[in-house]
């Protein structure tokens, strides 16, 4: 018996995958913050985690902003098209993604 994957389930899983990127970036920042003694050293340690095409603070931030925004959009789509359990799951993802998006925007200021 094959199970059918619905559109909202695809949106939910895609949203979770997109949310992993900003969460990992913030985890790396926490690790770099603990490794460095001053802000310049912490930023250098953080940037060294990434490949050459992302070696810039603005590129890393835009990458994180983009994935957070995509995660928000996918979870909103999942909320509109899901049942009770899917609605609750997407609401949790939406809350976390919106918080990370707001934190990313705040750090740009």
C-alpha cells in the first residue's frame, strides 16, 4: 500500500530543509563567538567556516535571509492547505522561521 504525499507535506518538509540553513549559520556563529577573544577574531573564525563564494558577511547574511524567507513562505502555504496536525507543525515552523528572519534583519541594522 503506497502512501500519497500531499502538497502541504511537501511544503512542510521543504520549509524544514530551508530552515536548517539559518539555524546552522547561527550555530556556527555561537561556536565562533566562543572561540574568539575579540569581535574581529570572532568574525574571522566565523567567515573561515564557509567556502570562498560565501566569504563575506553580507553574502552569508543574505543567504540566511533568503532561506528564512523561503521557509516562511512555504510554511504559510502549508498552513493554508493542511489538516490539524499539519497546521500545528507549520505554525511551529512559521514561528521559528519568522523569529530567525527578524533576527537576521535586526543584525543588518
